[in-house]
């Protein structure tokens, strides 16, 4: 049995930002004018009133909200969670509406997606944004991921885009206001490619919902759920978007795919998956820093021992499941492994090698776009990572928990080179 690296030291509690305290007080004073009730039936009733159709409450939504009531959420956290649940129900209803509008395309699979995954903070975002600069690529900008309305019919799409872009810009602003440190760890420009995570959350079965709210009991439940239904909904959404978004192939990215590697490869039989790798003693504390920022507005102690423990547990489970799936399967040719160091040292060369493996031609315009993007990114300065000690962890403990992973993929750690 692995030793648990998250119980070595007790992390110091962190007080919510002052801005969060102001918002919290304002929301409580507003009372019923700001709906933050964690009542699954009431949230579903609001969506049913909007859509004109019955909206069943998923089992996972009840588990999540029941657990969240005892999670020590702030008023901001309750508002964000209630809003998130409502928008997830709205998104699912919109996918079902698109299926009724175009039942002829609902059985189709998206063509030739390149799917990037890996632990958080291992270079997945950089690779996604470089690949999305290819004029031939389709990607999901933040505003499109946040959109909860039907995509079809396609003839109406151009008229709807401006309003959806505006709502995406407001969502991006809301993230910045409620989590002022978000820009430091993960910038969210409304037009930049973003993860497809929100589509996978629509079934309320994903452990990744824990990123949004520290519902530790829900995480225990979700880790044992089949994620195949979520991937079927993702496939439907992408198929519908292919009717309005031009391009030859999708560029997708989500670290959560590690937890559901079989479901990903089975649902997208034409996909090629790129798995990024980095020293766990660097990646995991950086991920915990992201979780801390995501939870700082919603929880009174975003760096609690339980949060640290479950963050490490989620990372270890993600790697274990990915490795177990790859050991079982016979389609390793559909997977490319890429080290964080390679992405830092020569990212354009890494993209060229990937294209060569996929039999794709290089485009000079794409190369120029990547060079410009990297130049702008370097001018923004490097972001500092987090030390394990900040979360009561040790580098040796984290590496020990994933020793098989480090050896299997020749991951560079202090004092040794990648194989």
C-alpha cells in the first residue's frame, strides 16, 4: 500500500480574501433576491419553466447538494454552486433539444480529434493553445464552453454568436472578481481555447465537480461512477458544433480524461490522445494552488487538510487509472507521451513531431502564429509554482506515491534525466 503523502504535516488555515467577505455579506443581505438555495428540485423547476419540458434531477446532483450543505460554504459558494447546477441542467436540456432538431447527425462521431490530457499544470494548456492556432483546427473558446443554449439550427447560429460571446466575457469577468488570484494561476480570456470540462460535468457524475466546491463526500461517490454517459453527451455536443464551427479536426484538452481513459478512447474511436508528464512533486502542489484559488471564494478554509488530502488522492487516482487502462488496451498507437521539459524547451518542435506522427502537413502560417503566441507569453513573465511544504507535503512523499509512474515514463525529477 502506498504511504499517504498528504498527512505528513498540517497545512495552515487560510482566511477568505477580504473581497469575498464583502460579497458574502452583500449576498446574505439580499436574501431571496439572490437565489442560492441548494434545493435540487427547486433548481430543476426553474430550468423546466425556462425550457417548457420536465427536467429530472440526476442522482449525482442530489448527492452533490446534500454534501455541500455540510461543507462549510460561504454565501458566495452557495450562490456559485446553485448557479453552476442550474447551468448544467440547462446545458443538458440544450443538447437534448439539438438532438431533436437534427436526429440524423446524433449518431455521428467527431472527426479526428486531438485530445490532450495529463495532470494539471503539466503543459496541457500551452499545448492546446499552440495546436488551436492551426487554421485547420477546431477548438472550444471559453464562451462556447460556458454557453448553455442550443447550437442548432445552424442557420440561426450567426445571429446568436454576439450575445453568447458577451455572456462569455461576463463569465470571465465574474471569475476574476470572485477569485482575484485566478489570473495568476490560469488566465481565462473569453475567446481563448478552454477545456471541455463543463460538458463532462453535465451528468453530475464527474469527480471534477469537486474542483468547483469542496464536497468531499461527493468525491468519494463520484470516483466509483461510470463516466461513459458524460462522454456520450460530450460527443453529441461536439457533433452539433461541427455544423457551425469550421475546421478539419478538433483540439480538445482536459486533465480529467485521465480518470476515464477507456471511456475517452471508446467514445472517440478516431481520436489521438497526447498525455503530458511532469515531476509529481512539481505538478501536484501547483494543482493544489489552482484548487486553493478555485475554493477561496466558496469555502472558509480553501487549504484544509481534507482538501489537500483529496487533491493528492485525485491526482494519484488519475495516474493509476490511466496506466491501468493503457496496460489493458491494444491501441497504444493512438497515444503520444510528451514531457513537460520538452514543452518548455522547444514547444514548436514538439508540435512538429506530433504532426509527423499523425501524418499531418505543417502549415507555415501555423508556425508563425505559434511563434507570436510564445513571444507574448514570455513577455508576461514566468509564473511561480508552489512548494509542497505550503500544503504540508514533501517532494519525496509525492514522488514515492507515484514511483511506478515516474519509472514507467522516465519522468525527469531532481538529480536525474528523463529517459
